[in-house]
């Protein structure tokens, strides 16, 4: 599956578990969050006030 900013945090962590460190670097504690199963990467970035372009670049995914 191709990961994008519209993928869920859960899908990201399933496909790229190493992304945990990147999320923590941006101040996102999404690993243990129950919302992660249904929240997109884009939605999480907005909720945490993180520039989406910076986050997706660090994660190596497309917008």
C-alpha cells in the first residue's frame, strides 16, 4: 500500500514501524493513542499544529 497524508496513523505504524521515532520527534504521542486507528496523518498534523509538508517529508510519504 502506498502511504500518503490521508493514510491513518495506524496504517503508517503497521507499514513503517520506524516512523514511531519521527512522530515522537514532532511531539506526537500517536503510538499509544486510541484515535490513531481512525485519524489520518494529515488530521493528526493539523491537531498538533505541525506543518504537514515537514511531517510527510520526514516520514518519506507523499501528500
